[in-house]
């Protein structure tokens, strides 16, 4: 049987690394890398919630993925409209 603590500690690790990567992300020129940086943090949060409830973890992953992707693509589109080098 898989120990539940593995999911919890892996989730905390991914959430911290993903948050740091997201904070470092605006220096990265590639928009795909920016999106992936935020996805790492959302997967970490989902792993933490997976320890408590499977449905809650799945809904959190779907919601954070959709919201973060929409926000990032809107920000990238606005920057390109303004003529910034994205």
C-alpha cells in the first residue's frame, strides 16, 4: 500500500517549487514555460488535497488550471498588443 504521506510531502515540495518558479517566471521569455511554472504549483496543491478528498483534489486541479491559463493568456495578449517583447 502506498503511504499517504508521500503524496502530502510531494505536494508541499511541488507547491513551493512551483510558487518560486512562478515568481521567477516573468523573467522567462517563453509563454509556454510561464504557463508550466504555474501548473507545477497547482499540481502540488492538488496532491495535498488528494490526501483529504479525491473529488476536492480533482476539482481544484481543474479550476486552477483553467483560471491560471486564462489569466496568463490574457496577460500575454495584452503585452503583445502593447508591443512589448514577450
